[in-house]
C-alpha cells in the first residue's frame, strides 16, 4: 500500500511537511481499516479496495496548498518566530543563529543571513530588540516610559492601595485554577507584582482573603499539548490533532487553525476552525481528549476579525455551541429555590418572564441545547420544560430512565 499511497501523493499539491505527516499517520489508519475489513469480510482488502480507501483518506485529511505565501505574510511569520525566541524565551541570538532558527521552524525560503539583515533587522527597534556588545540581539525590557508611569503611580497612595487589593484578589482567583496549564504563567506575573509592592510599601501587603473563588474539578492536560497550542496561537500556525469526540471510541485526524483557549467549569476547550474536507467549520475541542498534536510548520494564517467564541454563542450556559438557535420555554415552581436563583439572571436572547398562579415561565433564545438539558434536569421537580419539543422529549426520557434505575 505504501507505493500506491506515494503515487497518489504525487498527484496532490501539498507541502513536504504535510506529505510526511500523511505518510506517517497512514500506517495506523490503514491498520485500523484492514482490521475492520477482515472482521467484516473474512479476507484482506484487494489492491483496488485499498486504492479506494487511500483516496478517501487523502480526501479527508490532505491539506492542499492554495498557492505560495505572500512576502508580507512570510515576513510577519518570521518576525513572530524570532520575537518568540527573543522576548518570551529571553534568548540572545546572532543573525546567523536567527537564520538557523527560522529554517528549523519551517521557513526554508527567505531566511538567509543576507535576507534577515536586509529586510527583517530594520523591524527590530519597534519591538524593543537591541544588539549587545557581543553582536547578539536581545529583548530590552527596560522601558523608560514605563518607568516614568510606575514612578508617578507609586507616588499616588490611592493607586497603591487599589493595585494591592487587585493583586491579592487575583492571587486568590488563581488558586481556583492552580493545577491548570495557564496557572504558572499568570502566577509568575502576580509574584513579580507582589515583589514590586513590597519594595515600595515597607514590606507590607494587605491580604484580601475575604474574596475567594471556588473552581470545579479540573481535567488533566498534558504540558506538551498546552505548550504546542500556545506556540501555534502565538505564531498563527495551523495544527494537526488526533482527537476522540464525545461519544466516539475511534480517534480522528483534524487540521485546525487555533483561535482561542477557553477555561470553563474546570475544563479547557480549544475554539478552532477545521480545515479538512470532512471537518469544515468552527468547533470546540476538549483539550484532554487530544491524543496527538503537531504544528504544521511553514505556513501561517491571518486571525479573522470575527474569531471570538463569545460572538458565536447565544446563552449563558458555558462553553458549548449548537449550529442553530432555538426558543426555550421553561416553567418554574413558585417560591422554589430554582426560581429564586434564576429570576434575576440573563439566560439568553430575547428573555421574557411570564407570571402564573402556580409559578413562572422563563422564555429565551439560545444555541446551547445539551447544557440547557443538564441545567433543567439539575433542578429536579422544581422545573418543567415546555419548549422546544426536543428538550421535552429528552427530559422525559432521562427522568424515565432515572426512575427505572431507582425501582430496580
């Protein structure tokens, strides 16, 4: 099958990196296919049947190149790659070392020493990149203007009190996500701010422990998964991920443009645009269900203006989005805790409250069916769904199954 696969790859306009990924991942795809085929047909697939599967595999997974990257996009990608090393990783690099770094990162063309010196080096000053006496470039974090602002701020006692309160409250908030990947990055910033306050306030730091944040149990996320996603978003580079969707046993391969990381109720979600034909459009990926992940180097994308997840979701039921918006009607018992909790909150678009003799009807529009179903079930006999019919049917099915479990 390997020779047939490579013959089909020769017909496609794909990058060398993409070709290598497709060849590498085909092995386990083929093993799964062949195993299922033998179980169903009691024989191995013929060469013709194998060719058909290979064509389907490439149709679903191959990322076809859409033409060469424009010069300005390439240079922006190169600059962001270098800034990541100089600013985030605090490296000191010569022009020669920058060239080697860019080539390793997939910028095989336009990354020579001469090109960097002639076209990219002139951009460094605007990012506070300077050259040292050793001939190496580095990020200069001694901002004179920022020092002036800090000095003026420290003279303002009210300002000092407010920032002390803010830093302490933020510290308490971080405790609610202590084991999440983002914690270390945020905690480092908080600790640096605390040190500044202690230096300018005789070592005293007010402790606002009366402000607490309670978080949900968190899912485990591999550090390398987090690091790769974070780097890809910083470079605006696409990702290849192997992902097992909720309710499915077999993993699938996705090519995605990562837009946002979202922390919701103890779980990390990746909001991304799918690139491959089988999985087009925007969707959420639970990061704990990603088994393999790689950056597709050598290409970047432009972040669209409407990428924000909050602009795509209607409803206040967490990190979830349906394709279509529905109208919901939910009845609450009068004087129930469910109604006392819910009556003063906005749950969706076009929200309306209707008072009845025995309760209230809450109406709104949202595109979050599953979490709304869980929310209604969570209130027990204090809440009854009225619309849409799909919600009523699923609610009745769940409570019927629960009653059967109790009786048995």
